[in-house]
């Protein structure tokens, strides 16, 4: 194999990894990519420009996010989860009107909700998610409110007292909640700091719409956000396990399962 073909193969592997990771986290910075992949930032920028030319990513300040409507591909668990997120997100955004004020949670599913907002949506969006804010930065919305604070690297989300203080002054019609896990006892986040922000967002919302894929039914997370009774609706891609389904019925939440 020639040196040129070896370089091509390495570049292809990097770009495949980038796309797979973007589908999970929604945003990647050039600095983080260079560190994780052990190459220069110039090499990362070349890879991102190639992916942008192919229609997969959109370059933003400091990194890249998925292009709305980008091909998702098939044949791997990451792709399957991404397609499920797109389906549930598309259904969830049908619950809002074009001029509503909404809040969107962090994580890959929250990012999918932001991407699924129709072109006709011109309302206000509030979020503590960096990928969500990046996604909406080019949209013609009435207002985008960024809840700043300390950046939680793993979730690319702002948390802490500054975030919570800003949230307490606001009100939204609908909060699209995308926690890490859910069971019959409640909703869970990966950290107490993010759980606290999610509770704050629930408190300022008229309706709390839980948007999750089947992944949330089998994921264990340590920080409890709230009991199931705080939910208004549930949109998912698979019927919840029996114990969870019974608990949801007790609090009057009927899951809407989006078919594949």
C-alpha cells in the first residue's frame, strides 16, 4: 500500500469517527478533536471541510455540528440511535406553534429537537446546550436565549449557579426534556449539576415533554432529576418496559410511540 493510500485510509477512519461522535454529542470542537485523535488542528480542519463539502457537517466557531438533514447512514448502533432520535424529535416539535417560547435540553436528543424545528418556527428558544445554541445561531428566530455558566464538557452544556439564576427569571410554554435515563422511580441525569438545571427548566415550563429513545430505558444515571409526575407528555421510539409503563399510567402520562 502506498503512503498516499495509507493517508487516505487514516483520513476516512477519522471522518467516520467524527460523524459517529457528532451523532452522539451534537457538537465537536477542533481543539478536542485534535487532542482525541492525536493529529494537528490543521488536519482536523481539513477533515471538517471535507465533511462539510459532502453535506454532513456545518462549520461553526471553534468546531462543527451536524448539518440539518444530513444523511444518517445505516449499519451501526450509532446510526440506529441517530435515526430514532430524528424520528422522535420530528414528532415532538409538532407539539408547538410557530411563535411559542420553548426550552430545549442538552444532549444528542436535545440537539435533534433543535434541528427538527421547522423553517416556519419563528418563536423564542432557551437552552443551556452549546450544540443547540450553535444549531440555532443561523436561524431567523424572534429570540435565542443562552443560559451561560460553567461548561460541562461531557454534555457540552452550561451548569451551575449562573445558569440557574438566569433560568429563574424566565418562563416557557414547553420544555423538551432529554435526560440520560428514566425508570419507574423518576428521571435521571449524569451529574447533580445538570439535574439541578433541568429541574429549574421544568419549574418555568407550562408543559414538560420528555423526548427519549429506547436507550434511556436501559441507561443508568446517578443524579435524580424529578419524579414522573412532573411530566406532561412522553415521546419515544419504543414502548416503555412494563414497570415503567405502569408508573406512567399512575401519573396520567400516556407514551406516544413513534413508529420506525
